[in-house]
């Protein structure tokens, strides 16, 4: 019996904005840090959280004092070139941030799209040089096309069909004593479907942090826990912007479980993995400038796919990452053609324990003003008297690719409609050494998730 492979991806990004530091808040902040540390101990002792209590805790009302305009009209129809411009910008950022985070060795998995969405919400509340730097760092399209393109993209992602789950959730958590600008709240609600929820950061920041972490866990079906560390929320916190994505899909064509077997995977060291095998038609191409080959596997419905860039040499991943650009990726994929392939892909799972802090890598990419209390301008978000500045941004992701999915009733790959009966031996493509992979929206080419597998978990 053929079992469809399931790709399960969950992740979240949180951006925390604080009031500019002042002497009057030092003592409060120290006391609050102590409360946060105590809260950490309590969280570790709470092995299980009752589901009903969690639902009740998160069933809060949006603060009526912070008005926003809910727009029920259908998403705007945007020109294809507008959607493609947004996708190209997000992909350029994806490769930029992968290169920065990839400076550290080992497995890596992130969602550049999630980061871009979170900072697009920040950008909507920024002005002047601060807004310009965010737009430049994340390669956001200029002009009035940005928000319609974002809204159209988010609406389409949230309406995925064919058994594929792609849920995008955004929310703003604010200090209850701060009044945010009504136009900003209207825009974030309309474009990002991000309501504002008021919390008591000043008096109970540890409880506020717990509440936000529980919200993230709920949106990601408990795959992302403890996103915000104790230092992530203090008495000075005024606004926390969160983006969470949950993705679950089945391949358009499964792997025979009987064909999965133990095989070596050679990275920094030799590991035995559970290698899944299938012979079928896939888009296969050559990335000559990266000394690699590229293969695309679609998910049910054909609107999303996983792309694997496999170096020719076991130690060639660095060359691939060096050659990778948004234009190069487009070129490699455009040149790929349907080919009968003997495919081998390992089961793998990437589950980082700690969240990634984004400030330093984003500063290297040019986002400097937003973290500077003397220069940051978020007056489109809140009055100048509140003097907001970004303190840190955190990102955490989970990925599992295995054979534990539900069987597809009529699994059909796009490749099954191409060509006739096979008349030649299949081309081998076995990912038995470190490789780069990404999950993309096939309609626009947007990279939703991106990573590299250097050391898979041992076979089980």
C-alpha cells in the first residue's frame, strides 16, 4: 500500500517593540526580570497544560478602546507582475538571510516568508529612514502595490485546498495603557488580519509572555513552544507583533513504505538514515554554476512544491550556497524538465530547541535604525511620546518529512500527465549527502520555507 509522505512545517516569528530606555524604568525592569525567571521555573514544572484552560485563557476579547476597521470585501485582484515583484523581493531576502544564518555550521530551517510578513507589519507603522531600511532589507516593493499584493498573497495561502493545510496567523499584542494609531490598526487588520489584543506588560510582563507563547503554541498545534524567552518581554515592552504559520501537505504521489530502507548519509560524519525510494517523473535540472542538480516534487494540488538542490560532491554544499541567488534559482528551475527519476530522499526532522535571535543578522543586512532609540521612527504606529524601538525579533521553526500521512484517495502527480510509458532506465537522484531544500508557492515562486540538511537524525 502506498503511503503519502507528509511534510509538516510549523514556525513563528515575533518582533518585540519597547519604549525607549529611561532611568525611571530600570528598577521596574529588574524586578520584572526576576518575575520572568520565576515564571520560567513554573513553566518547566507544568508538564501538561489542560486544553480547556488553554482555550479559555486565549479566548480574550479584542480591546474596544483600540478601534480598527474590518474589511469584508474580497481581496484585491493584483496584476501578475505585481505578485511576481513581491515574490522576487521575498526570495531575495530569503537567500540573504539564509546566507547570514548559514554562517554557523549544522542543520538550518527557517521561514523567510514569515520573517518578511512580520516585518511588513512593522514597516506599516514606520516612517522616514526606518521605513526605508525595512523596505530595503526585506526587498519590499515600493509604492502603493505592496499592501494589495500582500493581502492577495495571504488570502490565497489561507485558502489552500486539496487536503493541504496552510494556516497563517498574525496578531498584535499591546501594552494596555498605550493608544495606537487608528489608521495603523485598520491597515494591519485589513491586510494581515491581525487584531490587537491588550495585555499588561508594565505590571505583569511574565504573565503576558506566557500568554503570547501559549497563543503561538495553539496556532502551530503545539509544535512551537516557548518562542519568547524571559528577556523577550519586560516592563518596557509596548507591542509584540507575531506571525505564525502551520503547513501540512502530502506529496502528489506517495512512497511505497516497503521501499524505505536503512542507507548511509555522509556529511561531517557517516549516519544511517531511513531512505525513501520512488521511481516517477519529476522536474529535474542541472545547476552547472553551483555544481549541483535540482529536483522538484509537488504536493497535492500542484500549487506548492519542495525543491532539493543536491551538490554533485558530498562536500559541495558551500559552493551551492555561494552560487545561490533568486535569479539563479529561477534559471535552474526554468531549465528543469520532466524526467523519469529513481528518487531517494531521507526521512528527516529539524527541531531547534531555542529560538533564533534575528537582530544581529538583520543588522548585517542593513536594518540598523529600527533598533536605535535615538533614530527609530514608528510614529505611524503610536504617538511620538511613546518612542517605540525594536528590542529583538525571534524566530523558531519545526520540520518533519516522513511516511506517516493519510493515504491519498486519488494521488496524481503533474508529471503523470507528461509523456508516455517509460522506455529508458530512470536517472538516479539520491540525496545521500548534505543538500539545500525549500518549499515554494509554484504560482508565484515565493519561497515559504528554506533550509539545509547536514546531519539527519539516525534511522529509527
